[in-house]
C-alpha cells in the first residue's frame, strides 16, 4: 500500500520523456533547415571596422569616427591562429561595395551589408548561391526573407505604409537591386 504513489509518478515520467522525444523528432527538420551555412571568415587583421552611426543626410565628405583599439591585460598570451594549409589566404578586397574573400580552393565569396530604410541585411553570395547572414529590422518594421532559388535571395522590410526590398542574385557575379516604395 505504501508504493501506490509510484505508479502515477512513473506514468508522468514516461509521458514527459515521450513528449520530449516526439518534440525532438518533430523539430529536427526545422532546426536543420535554420542552421546557417558556413561563413567565410576573414583573418582578424583584414576585418573592416564599421561605424554603427550613419552619417547625416547631406554630409558631403565627412569621415567616419573609428574607435581606436584598446589594450587589455591578460594573464596569459592569446594563442596564435593556425591555418589548415601552409599557403596564406589573399587579403579581402572590395569590389562594387562587396567585400570579396577567396577560400583555399580559390572560390570567391562576396559579402555585403545593406543599410536601408527599414533595417540592415547582410548577404553572402558565392558563384550560384545566395545566403542570408543576418537581417535586422528597424523598430516598427518586420522582415521577410524569400529564397527564390539557390542563387536568388530577397529581404523585405515592411511597415503598414512602406516597404524596402533588397534583392540579390548571382548572374556571372553578384547583382543587387533595392526597391523602395511608400503607400
């Protein structure tokens, strides 16, 4: 008679474990599809420093203020980065607003940040492929992403009376079109 409480507790444990297992199996395709692809990393010395503040409209040739790096004290030296191959990767270049890096196989990767009315989208294009790195809407805007094929990507920032679409496609190189509409 003292063990009657054990049956409901074991039943509850079994039901909980079963629901966790079913949820894991059901969500696996969603989690797998949402995982970002590999991002081509720039060597630390080649990273461009970007200012978060946009220049005011009409500011001609104002130079952005770039914070200087500050030294921090550490108790042990930071490890040196290692490379898989002995050949150094070429430095990043900028072509038509796209930051171009080349992987070890010589394949170019084009990355660009689009700051538009409505938000910021970072898109990465490689020959025949388009990947969204990030899309952050401004307050009051929503963001929708449409993948129209492997080399075709559109990011739309929307409010009730305004939308901006950043459309990128690979056509023998990276192509970007920005549509801005009110009403």
